[in-house]
C-alpha cells in the first residue's frame, strides 16, 4: 500500500524541486522538520504519495545519510508516530511542526499551493 511522506517545499519558490524526504528531528525546543539527505531544518513540508515506506525504511535512510542518532529506540518511536499521522492529511497539503504540545504534531499551513501563472 502506498504511503504519504513529507518533502521540503520553499513557499517563496514553490516550483523549486528539492529532492529529499523530511523527518521530525527532536531537539531541546521540540521537533523540527529535517531533511534526511541534507540534515537541514526546513519550515514546511508538502505531503506526497510514495511507495510503501515505514519507520524502519526511514530509519535506514537516516543511518545511511550519516546523521548522528542519540537513541535508536526513541527515534524509531518518533518515526512510527510520524508515518501513522501523515495519512490524516491530503496529498499536496503544506504542513509545519506544531510544538505547542509535548508530542509530535503538525499544523496545516496550506491546503494546497496554487501554481503561479
């Protein structure tokens, strides 16, 4: 069954293609969307449909990219929560992290971006 995942999107330049997947990285101040390939924080992610992917697949990509992992168990739990929450959103939705709670959450920034003509 296909899965949804977040990819980076630049709201100032939505046509720009950024080839990366995002994951929620836990920091001292909460969570932030971070690129798996780049390990860079981004503000917004767009929901896309991809092949079947689960928390173990994301974990493997994070390990393969060389990102330092403090706690394997904690990261796997975060990733599991992440992949379980994304089906609640529609393809094309623009999301940002909601750090108002102690748990991983998302805020809907835009339903869908309209392309500039």
